[in-house]
C-alpha cells in the first residue's frame, strides 16, 4: 500500500506561485499554465526551477535513488525525469507505525521554453539531488548594442 500525503491547498498555492512569478516579471521559461508540469507517479518529486545568468537550472530531490536508475529524456520540448526506488520486502510480522519515506516509481515532465538549448544539457547527481543545467540558446541571450552617432561613429562620453 502506498501512502500519499494529501494537501488540500496544493492547487491554490501553485496558482498563487504562478501568479507571483508573472507579476514580478520573471520570464515565462516554462509553460506551466498549459499543464507543462505533469506528475504521473506513485509520489511527487519536489522541484526547484530557477534562472541563473545564462542558464536555467532544475533541482530535483531524489533521496535513495541510484543514479544509474535515473532516466532523463528531452523530446518535443518536454524534459522527462523517470526513476524508481525499490520497495523493501515486508515480512508477514512487519506492521508500519509511521511510513513517510517514498518508494516506487515516478515520472515528472516539464515543458521547456524554446529559449533553452536542449543540445547542451548537463545533468548531475550528488547527495540525493539531481541538478539539470540547461543553457539558454545563444540567440536568446541579451546582447549589448553600441549606439552610433549620425556619422556612424560610436558615441563618446
């Protein structure tokens, strides 16, 4: 039997977080509004997604997962993380009093923005944290432009 913690305010908190992100001008790197993040699993993997300079970084908490059992794919602009942790063999005499550690399979998908360079993704796993670094495409990075004066010479000042 899989125990899943129910949070009656999850959808409200999620909508509030999405609204706040857009109100403060955070670029819409991920299309979460149209079901960009999906979770098809026995348990939900907590994610942090942030922009750091010219990269987008995804951090996923995967305690107890063997790194060789992590499958990451990018197809059709969707990044998918899949893995499975083994469920302990329960003896006939064993009865859990509290069971909060997550076991079983999970899949988490995130719709990526077209601004992400999917050819140069860098996934790393350390101490139960999967960190996926996605650089922004060169054409989408900010460019510094020089203002010229009527004769075509750069402005001095």
